[in-house]
């Protein structure tokens, strides 16, 4: 269909039909006897029989059969024969569950992210999905927020790269049948919700917002993302769904011409915010801000016509949104083939196919992060093992927002060990409830630990406790898990703690263990990947993308913070009047970029091609890296900068580039980076982005605490 055809179609449409295209409803609203669960408050937004025939999109259906049935029914009833747009929360896989996005970001591997997104696209397109509500490009600095499992961590540059990789994976499939549109969310700044409480308000300065929190969304727009979703939160006093920042920043400044969709019910929820007095005003505010589609609530359909008739909205405003929606459907090929790749037989071919399961397994291994290892790992023997803990034989490890993945098909650690040929004694020890206090199973676990050489203690946080509306004020392990560790460690010091969780946790209770690593929520193949790592079939290469706190009182916590006028030196005098806590350190337990390996990588001899960098030039930064061990492995070499003095306070460090390298045992190489003017630039008042002259320090190493540094001067 050409542009003129879309315009001709719009000329035939009534105002109500246009408002219908701007409305997105639940599958259960259009089909009877649906058992799909809702993701939020349903509200009183029942559609009339005539409205059901003209809506523009649908979400929360299950597979190709439902999609084909509804699309066929809709095309028979819609007066203009405009196909529905089918959408779904495909966050880390559709039927094959891959590691949660936070875990995947720890791989520092955008190609891997792209492959995961592409595999997800094949599965969900086969099931009838044409838009996935992913990637979540929100910057995350607070582990109390349950939705950190959906994003890519605390660094704006890495988050931007990973977000763009997911967009590319969804939308640039080599087989056009399996192209699905990405939807960047949640615009804007949802990750800064006050106190880490979901749906809560956000208040950010323009300086902080533009330099850090917007980078992920901008990267998605630059990558050509087809849709953007508004956030539930208010931003600087205005709910995001009716915030004029949608128009000014997203449309006018960034040039986004795709579809903006509200989050679930968020148009109507502007009433609860106290921003709109009723549905009519809510619809007016959202459409004026250029939110094209309303999800679930029906204020557009109920009040849009009267708003146009009164002159409060114009037909031009309505037509802009409808044109974008129809153009999106056309871009996805729905006018030529309304069913896309949806095929009940193809589902059997692609769902959990061997290639996707193999990818899920390798991705889980690459996403794991080794936090501590005092020579215990890898395990040298596959016997004499006690497998203990609530997650040792649990299928609750695939991760929240797992779409149509069946956690009953997940591979547990117990199964992974059995398949690897390990001999072990199993005891759960305790349950996985967040507030679990039942310790009746500890006696059995202690007996198993006493009779074994090595203990694998699988602890953490069930997938039930991370995700939307899963905010926490306590980031410690449950009382029962802490008690389990104490008793097991008392009888066997050779303990390997294996963590499964959707967010950074306070791990002080288990720090005495000689080995600790996190699998996060690793997806369908987590148990096999865990066994691969334990026995050295795979090496650890993951690095933390969110800092692990010493305690929850440090939240929000992030490496790229500002200095104060009284910065605290951990090696200094604790009695000094400095910016510090009196009952806890400032530093995290494990910081951004941290992660160990079975290999030992040494960075040394940082060299700059010049002591000055001028506009239009590039500064070469080189560092020698050696694998000073007998084990082949990969490492993420990270480059950070600090602007020593500027017109606005700059962070103590900022990640500007990284290289993931593989070195054989005892191999040495030189890793090169190149800095230029844009890498030194930041957002200034008035919207200008530029670099300021002055001295900079460049740090290169294995994590955000890298000690290797050199200085240079930038001259404009």
C-alpha cells in the first residue's frame, strides 16, 4: 500500500472509526470465554458491539490459533477491512525463555542480544505477534524497583547499546516473515521512580534527565524502533501519557514518526494523578501530547468525538495519529497479509527448537557473573556433592514476564547436574517464599552437607518477586535462607553459593562462602548452563551492570555519581566531616563492571597517542591485556573518563567504551580504543550538547574501579 492509498482510506473513515484505530484492547474484550489474565486494573471500559468492530489493536492472546480466529472475525466485521495489530509483552523470549534482560546485559555482548531478540521474534511472529513491548530502555539505579529485571542496568551508554541491539534483532530479520516491531519503553524516566516504588512519581532536573535517563530511548529511536510506550509515572509534575515532552522531545527534537502507545490504562489513570478531572480531559491531554493509541481504557472512543466537535481537538490531530497507525500496519505488511507468519504448524517447528534452546543455554552461561572464588571453582570432581537450597530443584528460575514460556519445562540445577553425570545428595533446606521462616528442612540439609566434600547452595529470589509491582524495601535473602547458610557453613566450609534472582541483592549474609556466583533468572536452560559453569565446560565472562549494595539504605546506588565538596576516602579518617554513612560504607559490595573468571586477566601499560585531543582528531588509548592463567577465557576491557573540572559537576567516572576479547591461556594482546570530541560532550542548559576544554582522566581496566589511568587535555 502506498501513502496515497492510506490517505484515501482515511478519507473514507468516519471519526468514530478513526478513534477506533487509536484504541487498543484486550483479547478477552473481543472474544468470549478468554481466560487470559490482565496485567493491571481492568476498570469500567466495556466496548459496545459496534466499537469492537473498529478497534485498531489487541494484546494478551495466546498463539496463532487465537490470532487467526480473531483476525478473520475482525476483517469480516470491520467496515474498512483494516487488520488488527497484535501485540504482546515478549520481554526475554516467547516460548523459549532466555535470560532476563538485566542478566543478558551482563554479557556486554550486543551481538548476543541481537541473536536473542531475533530468535524471540521468530517464535512470537509464528504465534501471531507483530509488536513486542520491548526493549525496556529505562535507566536503573535502584534495586528496590522490581522492574530492573527488564532493563540493562545503571550505565546510560551500555543501556543504549543493548536497547538498540534488541530493536535491530526484532526489526531486521533476514527473513521478512519474522520481522516484529519493537516498542521502546517506558518514556520517560520510569527507572527513577521515587523510593523504587512502582508507578511512583519522578522528579529529575533537565541536566540529569538529558545526560543519563534519556539515552536508551534515543538509541532506540535512532535504531528505527517502530513504537514507543509512555510510562506510568509522572515526570516533573505531569503524567508521562499526557506530558508535552512526548511531542517536544520525542517528535520535534528527535524526529520520531512512529506510533506512541500508552501503557495499560495510563490515559485514564491521569485522573488518579490529579492531572485530569475526568476521562474527557484525560483523552484531550493524551492526544494533544501525541499519544496515538490508548491501551485498555477507552477515553478516546468515549469522548474523542465530542472533543473534536467542541474544537478542543482538531481533525488534524486525530488524522496524524491514525496515519501513523495505518502506516505502521502497512510497514509490517498487514494489509497484504493480515496474518503475518502466524501458523499453527509452524509453531510446532519453531517453539523451543534445538537452535533456540542451544542459544538460551549459551546466553545463560554468558550472562552469569562470578562474584567470588577462592579456588573452589570449577569443581574438579563430579561426586561428593551436596545440592541444597530452595532453588536447587526449582523451575521458578526462568524469570518474570516470561510470556508463553512454560516454567514446567525449565531445566533445574538438579536436572543439569544429573545430565552432566554428577553424583550428589539433594535437600531443599527451606522454601523460596520472600518471608520464609520455616527452617524444619535445615536438619536434612545439614546432614547432606556433613557427608559431602562440596556444597552447592542455591539461594536467591523467586521470579514471583521481581517484575512489575514487585518493589521491595528489604534486599536481603529470606530469614530461612540466611539460617540455612549459617547451619550448612558451620559443618562444611566448602560452600558454593549459586544465586538466582531478578535484581541485585544484599549478600552480606553469605559472604563467608569461598565461592559465589549469580545466574540471575537464566531462562529455560538455566540448569544446564549452571552445570556447564560449575564443571568448567564454560568459563565465566559476565560483568555486573547494576551495583550490588552493601545494604538497601544505599539506594539509589550507581558508580557514575558526582563528587561532593567533602568527598569521602574509604582509607581516610572515619571521624572526618565527610559525605558518608556512620553505619555502612559508601561503596557497594560489588560494583558496576565487576566480574571474575576462571582466567586471570591483567591490564597494564596504558598509553595515549598524545597528551592533547583537539576537535576533529581522535585520541588512541591502548592497554596491554594478558591472560595470566592456564585457562582460556573472555574479558570485558572497560574504558572510563573523568572530566576534572567543568561548568557543571561531572561524574567521578563514565563508561565510554568497552571491548569484549577472548584470550587463550597466557596469551597477551593490545586493546585499542579511540576517543573524540563527542565522547567528552554533555548536555548543557538550553539543550546544547558540546565538550568543554580542559583536563580529562582516562581509566582502563576490568571494572569501574580500574586503577590504570592517564591524563590528557582537550582543546576545542
